[in-house]
C-alpha cells in the first residue's frame, strides 16, 4: 500500500448518500469546507432503485437551498392518498385538510440532484473507497481509507459526521449509547412492474390476506408491495402468483382493478424500528439511518435524514462560524424530537394496516373500526395528513 496525502478540512462526512451530500451542500452554502467519503461508487448509488415520497419541507429544502428544482418539474405532486379497506377506497385529501402536498420523487433522483450540485460547486467527494477507519472522535477526528489505486489517504477535521446508513461504522463509536429496537413479524414483498399507473395517488390497502401498497414510478413502470413473511424467497414467486396475490388483496365491490404487466424486479424488505441516543459523542455526530430507521409504511426514512442534516448544518455553522462551543449540545434533542414523532407515526400506520399472525376476530374488527373512525373523522384524517406531509420545522 502506498502512502498518500493528508487532507485537512473543517467537516469530514462519512457517507455520500442524500444525507451526507445535503449536509455537505448546506455547509458549502454557509462557507464551511467538507470532505465526503463513501465506499460505494456513484454508479452503484445511482442504479440502486429506491422509492421516495418527499414531505413538503424536504421539497422546499432541495429547491430553496439551490440544489435543484427538478423535483417540481419531474416529480409528481400528490395531494392525498387512498386508504382502502373492506374493498372500498377512502381518499385522504391532504390539501383540503392541511394545505400541503407530498411529492413522489425517487431517492435515486434526490441523490443525482445533490451529486450534480456538489460537483457543480467543486465539492470534495470521494467515492469507491475501501478500508475506511475513523479515529480520534473525542478531540481530533481522522478518517483513513484506501482509494481505488491502492493509495492510503488521511482526512483530518474539526468535526466528523457519520451519515453512513444503517450499517454505520460510526455508530459504534458513540460511547454509552442507548439503543431502542423493535422488530416486526412481517416484511414487504416489493415488485417493480412494467405497466401503466393503476391509480393517480398511492393506495394503502388493508385486507384479510394482509397489507398492500400501490405506488407509482413513471408512466410505464410502477412499484407495488404486499405484506409477506420475512423469510420469503422472492425468486420462488412467478409473475402470475404475484398478480394473484395483489388482485386478491385489492379486489372490492367498487370494481377497482390493477393494471398488469411484466414483473421486472422482486425484493423482500424486512421491517425494523431503531433509534440510538445520543446522536453525538465528542466531535462525532450521527445523521439519518446511522442513528435511526423506521418502517417504510409512513414514508419517513429519507425525510428524517434530510431533517437531521438541516438541524445539524445550523448547529455546525454556529459552532464553527460563531465559535459557539454549546451549539452542538442541543442537536440530539432537536433531532430526536422529530424522530420519535415519526417512529410513532410509522408504527401507527403499520399496526393499523398490517395483519399479525394469531390475531383474533376481535383484533381484526377493532382494526377495521380504527380505519373507519379515521376516514369518517376530519380530525382523524387531518392527523394522518399532517404526519404524512410532514410536521413544520420550528
């Protein structure tokens, strides 16, 4: 291994996904230097298809900070969702209830926008690295890694941010952290299909056979999910079996019918809730999935990551630009206040719409009663709309 250069920067960011890049961008806008490192290549990230529902404030952050307005021109504004149960759909009108919308805009596109913005602005981005190590988080943060040519590098910084996802190497460096877990007894069987949209907005469906979600991607490719066992092997499912399962769950007296097409991608997504506290240790701070994950039911994962770095960028700016030694102290409490609201919202949506093995007839009827109460109450529908489109930042 050949020894390479040492780089000095103000903030070293481990993880170059949307959270890390958005933080780097916001720091750049504030006049603060950063270096971003990631063991994935740009191509790997750009070709990993992940769904994305952006809250109102996430869209504003992308547009107002100068990243891109492509979310407005190429994303799809959704002014509501449908809750479907008992074979009938009930629309939750976000605009009527809260004056807010959300946007269907895949996480891959968010990454592309952010990567273009940081490249445009001369950001120091280092992808495709290996052997990443983090040291000195209490007093002198250092990141060491090997580049694609086998040359070792060292980055020293005033602050270090772990935005390196749910398999974070930075998370374990937070001393005396408390970890909160919840494992769910089911997963989502996700498919991407070549077909026209079946509905203009997302459908969250509760059926005796289990939950299903009908989403959109483009005019010709759609995403759909249905509840399954975590140990399910997607390779064992034929197209016909998948469509039979979806039709069974979505059928109803209103005559709704899914638009069929070839299944071009199959995957099983396990469910898990996780929170680690604190999100800071010395000069190390965590953001996004490195500190917390939520079930996908409430569409909160990416939005929480963007919320984290919005709060974190403000704290870092005060700490570095105004030499405010206490600026970072409040980060954990501010970030986790929203995280726990999102954990509750995601848990509530999940428990309201999914079947649990061994549930009694009472449990099933109670679940239907909850859904009926929700769609028949303006206050209940407003609560869902507020949570789904995102609570305002204060």
